[in-house]
């Protein structure tokens, strides 16, 4: 009988973002093996994740209404999400409906930050193995110290992208390291590696944490280079105003490109810039490696491990400025060599086949 795996994590109303894409990777990898995969999210279960069966809180709380009256789901969701039922929702992971549902599975994987409500599942007495796949930076490891008091008979573990992320974490919970891969692997590996290094790209939701405006300002000093911003979000108008105010001809917003066409982005750029203040991956770093593109990244998330020995990590804005100034010194063969080294490292450590094996081993 196939093992039953439940992936749990909040999904936003747009069905986009790093957590969503990572859940898609895990769902796809597990569905391709001998596993029965389901996904649970408090809201927004109307998306597709690798063939997994989708579930949300309302479908458990009011199963008959959810199944019998699909035309009323919008009304039911508004009622379920109202302030009048906030107490019921907040206590959902202690409800009998949740316990009965969760107990059906052989392994549960949580895609959450350390402050997410779903951490209650990890800390509960649920007699099912539970793993936490951290999708946000942990700023205070002391918050996790209480996990050392969990009963020994409960099967619990943490799943991190890289040992670099937990240098100061010392509690007794078992720790597993599984990085990321890309479902667009085939298309990205087909991109030809060349000696060009003139077009730079930044990819992601237009949010403060990505710190794209800082890089926009730097590019006014490098008119010989081009910067493309791929994504969408609340800060787009601010970026547009900044580009206009600085009269930049070499910076433009290229818009949002869906994951199914992610190879189109990497066909347009020579180097990815990751200037976020915090990340756990990010997946864009893995995609760029598969595509054979150079990467300039802050010392965040798993990037120090991924770029170890490549001299592509920068500490601050001044360091990024210096690396951009040094680029003209690189000749064509050296650029090709560096790009090929990054793709080779992807194939050695982060390929879909390698990550699929690691994910299967976790829940086996």
C-alpha cells in the first residue's frame, strides 16, 4: 500500500511565492514515486500542486456543506473567514476534525516559518511523524528550545536547506538537510552557455525584503550593463518612479513570468543578482545554476554553500559595486568556465533526481 503523505502550508490567494513553488516541487517528486500525496492549507486550496489532492480547513470543518453545495463555497468561505469564527479557526489544529484527518497520513511535512500557526501540529501529541521544512529565516533559535522537551516517542525532525542556516542551533531535534531543485530542469539545461556578461536580472515578488531599489540605484553607475526586473507586487510603482526619476535607460521592469515559462527569463539574462535581506534558498539561485548563469548574491540562505569557492558572494552594497566594476576584467573563456562550473555543481548536488531521492528517503 502506498504511503500517504500530507504537505501542509499557507497558500496565498495568488498561488505564487517561494513556499508555493517549493511545495509544488515536493508534491511532484513524491507523486512520481510510490506515495499518495495530499496538501492541506487553511485557505486557497483551488490551485494545482503536482497532482496532489487539495484540502482546506472549511472542507474539514463543514464537509457536508463543502461537498454538497459547491456553488455556495464563496459564501461559506466568507462566513468561515469572518471575525465571528476567529476563535474556532485559531483553535482548528486542536479540533477533532483536524486530528481525525491528520491521523490518516503516514507522514506530515510542514512548509512554514518558525512563527506559523501550523507549528502547533509539530508540537502536538499527534502520533504521526512530522517534519518542518523551514521556509523563512530563523532569527531567534531560542524559540525552538522548547522542542527539546517533546516526548521521545513522537517522531519529529527539522528539514533545512543548508547547514549554513543553523550554526547556532543546538537542540536535540534531528536535523535533515535537503536543498532545492527546479521542475524546469530540462528547459534550463538546454540553455546554451555563452561568454556574455552584460544583462543582469532580479526575480521575485516586489517586496521590501528583496531590496531591488538598492540595485536599481547602483545601475545608474553602470550604463554599459542592463538590469531587468522580473516579477510583480506592491512596490512596482515605486520602482517605476525611481527608474524615471534617475532617468535610467538601462533598467526596466519586465513583468511577471509564470513558472512554466521560467526558462524564458534565463534566456534573456547573463547573471542573476540576489540582494534580499533574508532568504531560505532561494529557488532562483538553483534555477540560475541549472541555466548556466553567473550569480551575485548576498550571504543569505543556502547561497554561501551553493556558491562556495566561486567568489560570487558579496557582503554589502559597496562590495556589489566593486564586483560590477571588476566584471570587464573577465575574459570570455573565464566567464564560460564560471558558468559551466555552476551548472556542473547543480547537476552534482541539486538535480531533480538527487532531490527526489532525498525527499523520498525522508518520508520512507
